[in-house]
C-alpha cells in the first residue's frame, strides 16, 4: 500500500497541490531576488504560509474533483476561454465587488451579521495584503542611504519611493496592520455576541468549526497589537516574548486554514461562476414540470444534471409513464412521495385528485430504481 493510500490522499489533487506550491516557491525566489531580501525573522511565517498554500490547494483541487463542483468549474473556465468572456469579465468584476468586497449576500440575512462578517473579511484581506508580500520578500523597507530619518520602500527589489519617518505615509505604513487587527477584533466580538444571542446558532454551533476560528483571529490580532504597545509605550519590554506568541498564533491559524471554516474564503470566488451559470440559464429559459406544467428548472441545469446523474449511476430514477425524476418540480415530487406513502398504508389520500399527472411513484424510493 502506497503512502497516499495510507493517508487517504487523492493522487491527482496531490500532484496539482505540489505543483502549485512549487510555483509559489518560484514566485518567492524571483520576487525576493533568490532569497536575498527574505527577512530571517519571518522565516517561520514563510514556512507556515507555504504549508497552508499546499493544504489549501489540495483541498481546493479535491473540491473541484466532485462531479457537481466540476460541472460549474468547467462551465466557468469554458466561458472565460470563449468569446463570451468579453461580456462575462465585466459582470464578474461587478459580482466580485458586490459579493466579495461589499459582502452584500450577508446583508440580506441581517445587518448585524453583515457588519461582523464585513469587518472580519476586510480586516483579514487588509492584513494578508500587507503581510504576504513582506513574508515573501516582495516588499521591504530600509533607510534611504545614510539618512536614518527617511525610509526607502522596495518592491521586487526595485525602489518604490521614500518618505520621512514623521510623515503621514510612514504612520499609515507602520500602523496599517493595527487597523486590520482592530477591525478583525471588532468583527469577531460582534460575531460571538450574535452567536450567544441567536438560539439557532447556539444549538448548532461547534467549537472546532465555529468558535475556534474566531478565537484564533482574536489571538492573532491581540498579540499583534501587543507588539505595537510594547514598542510604543513599554520601550520594547518583553518584545521578544510577544513576538514569539504572535508568530505562534499566526502559524496555528495558517496551519488550520485548509481544514477549518476559514477555507470558505477560498471557495467564495467560485460563486461568481455559479452566478454566471444561473444568468445564462435564465436567458435560455425554464422547462415546464411534466406533472403540473409549471416552469421550474433552467434548461442548461436540466442538461447538466442529466449528465451528472448518469455519471453517478442515478439515471434509473424513472417514474411510471417514462417521466424522469428531474422533470418534476419539487411540489410534484412531494406529492408523489405522499401518494406512495398512502398506497403503502392502504389509505385513500390522493394528492393528484385535481391535477392530471403522467407519473407514478418510483417503486424503490431508496435506490430510486424500478
């Protein structure tokens, strides 16, 4: 038995994840001038980030190997590689602004939920936008020559401007992560309060999936703010210990990124392709239910579901009269279930008494095969 079999790993996603990690390593080497500008103090963050990259890539490639996910993924890639891309790209940009930056899909549920989610999302995006280039050696800061009163910014080894240490630019550069930390802490506190007050969330939440990610985000943010407090007001006292604690919390968060609830951040962009798929289906039109005649399913969805059911060996879901299970609306499916139950219990209930339908219940409701 091979190592991948013992670890229950899928070979194809494993190879793709390894190649993705090698590409990231190559980008780190090129951007840091073959490691010349890597900061030794950030080596632990770099190794944890590469591990998280491998884990996230493996889980993502495993996710898109699923038949239903692969269907959406292939449709999105096909759209982007076709002439339709000229119309699809602007729409995807608008959708990205609406769903990933403004987070309006959460706003529809409640403003309080949206506020917590938006603060966490914006804080994390801001934090990663700053720390990833620093850890990879793509951005660094040095004194401008012998002038210790000015800082020189470098981007991929090239000069990217300088600024005095007492300027507003310097203040923003040195405290942007503090702003991100405050945003994340505020969002996590709001989320914890909501989870405490919402009986539905309280009954279904799990510590490892729902609460632990929030605790880790708060720990990362708090230890980061403590580093600033030590440098600003405590003359650097206990800075080394606080730096170690901050690095530990960040590494724990990165190591858990592929396995916990935070992975949905990586999955979210795929929703853009799903939205495009639905829009194309609506433009093509909906098919009528073969039971009651009500339009209910998009034509492209019906075709793809038919192919998907064949792949999953579910194509035997044929009702009496040659009606496929996919050609019935949810209401008629429930009626057929009720009719089958009534027949088995020898009852007189007929949910189709006033509606003509050319279908009979599937004989074996467990396997959906006659």
